[in-house]
C-alpha cells in the first residue's frame, strides 16, 4: 500500500514532508492530505492504534533489562552510602550526594516501569550504612576511582539494554535518556579525577608527527583505527545492499546511512592524518551492478544491518571507556556514541513499522 510505504519514509525524513505530499497526492486521493495535515500526524494516524497496543507490552529481554539495570543501581546506591562515610574531600562528598540523587531519580522511574508491567524487582539497597574501622580505611582517590569504574561499566550495561530492547518504544526512550545522562556524568567525573591528579597515564603513541604537540594514548590510536576500519566495512556492506534493495524507502534509508558513515569517516580520517596514524585499506568505491537482485530480501538485509548496529555499541563504548588521556579525541568518540544511540533507536522504529523485526517472546500473559 502506498500510504504505509510513505508513512515509513515520513518517519525517517520529516523535513521532506512538503515534497512527499505532492508526490503522494498524485497517487492517493486522501481527504486528510487535502486538509494539509503534516506528515508526522499522518504517520501517527496510520500507526497510532498499533503503536498504542504495543506500548502495553514488553518482551522477556526488556523484563530482564529492567531488573538488571535496577539491581545495578541499588548496588551503586549502597556503595555510595558507604563511600560517603569514608570520603574526606568536600568536592568528592558533594559529587557523591549528586550521584545518590541522580540514581534515586532513575530508580523511581525503573520501579514505576516494573510496577506497570508486573515485573518482580530485586531487593532494595540498605537505607543507611556506617563504615566500620573509621574514616581512614580507604582513600578519596580509591573511592573516586571506584565510582568512575561503576559509571563506565554501567554505561556498557545500559547500551546493552538499549541494543536489545525492541518491543516497547516508550521503555527504550527511557533507557536512551538514562544512557546519555550516564555518559555525560562519566565524562564530567573523569575531568574531576584529572584535576585531582587521580588518573594514571596509559602508554602513549610514540609515532606522532614531529610538528604535532598534541599527544594521545595507544588506546586512542587503536580506537581511531578500529572506528575507521568498522566504517569502511559498513560502507561497503551498505553500498552492496543498496544495489540489491527493492523497497523505495529502504533504499532511501540506506542512502541516509551512507551519508552518515561518510561524514563520520571524514572526521576520523582527519584525526588519523593529524597524528600520523596509518590508514586501514578502503574498500572498492564502484561495484558491478548485480544481474539478479532477488538473491537477497529487504527484510534479511535490514536484520543483517541491525546486527551491525548492535555490534557498533560494543566498539563505541569500548572507545569511550578506554580513551581517558586526550579529552578532545574522547569528545569525538562521545559524539559518535550519542549519534549511534539515536540511529539505533530510529532503526528499530523503522524495522517495526515495516514488520521486519522478528518479535521477541512477550513477558506476562
């Protein structure tokens, strides 16, 4: 049906709505179009009932994700209560209070979601804890390092949950918000650790160009190289799938993905050139047009790329965790991570709208 095809296109390309309406009006005589209703409203009209019913469900993976994230936050709150008793630095104590408040807000959200979907929650943290042995048992540096380690690991935990929460868009939206917040908190806390002199210097890259005063660690060099290699491979795969794709708006989605990948490659190549990092091999730019495009189905290509999206989370969070020396380069990886989160969320919504996602078993009756 023309309407459902364009609904997916409008969902992904809202800024092209006026042009799309002109094309669509030539094919479909809909009173709603004559009334000038915007594309986003049209999509909601077409998909509203289905979306509304889906938001009352979660799948088995989402049920576990809720439990797992909440359990992690309960443990973190209990640790913070212990560390608050042992901390001496006034700024550290203020940061501990901030994190307690931040965790408490997220815990309240998660508890409401678990209550809504009748998911049994883990045991709560203790309400108050005293550190035995006096306040000098641990140092502020150790406490700060432990908090930073939690923020890093919890970022990975949240990204894993985001990459496997497919059924309920509303729940995934909440996880996206928590993930972005945790990433920002980890980044700011690292700057605090650096100001205090509580970070170790990793092995540095020894082959930086002579005329470049900026330095970076071996982890940052490896991450730049990994990200370039990953995107080169994905550009080749996306171009190949574009040649086999049949669905019009799927082709446009692939075009959008290629544009994003090429733009990211430009940023990464400039950094590699700046520091004198050898480039990985780029794939061929032109490939022969396939004679038989029926070999691959659109839904199969979509799900193959979805696996790539899920794998990308691992590469992005690893770079964010390991790149602690050069703040500017770390900022690049943080931006790429944020962009990847948004693209993954949009890609799930598109696949659901097209009916190309294999439905996960639902939780509950």
